[in-house]
C-alpha cells in the first residue's frame, strides 16, 4: 500500500510534467509520476500530448533552416547595434 508521500495529485503532476517529459525529474519523483500517470487518464493524455509536441518540434527543427540571406541580415543588424560599434 502506498503512503500519502508516495501519491501525486494532478496539480503537483501538472507542475512536474514538463521536467518528467524532459527526463529531468529525480528517479523517485519520476517513479511517482509514472504511478500517477498509470492511474490518471487525464494526466496520461496530457503527458502523451506534451511528449508528442516535443518530438514534433525536434523533428521540425532538424529540417528547417534559416536561409543564408536571412542569417546575413541578422548578423549585419546585430553588428550595427552593438554598443561598442
């Protein structure tokens, strides 16, 4: 039987979900999150959405590239606006 300290409510789960999806939660907290997600369909749906969203962003970032002309314009603008220029 789980103690109250082992339980995770939906509000706390929501606060820690991003860190969980990134893999940044300590092991004990991640285990508690997994137990919560196994019992809470709503939070599990949110976690799946967050993971899918992060995966999609990663894939999109690999294929999209800033055009060289735009990179040059940005570099020029930054150079012109440097305080020591």
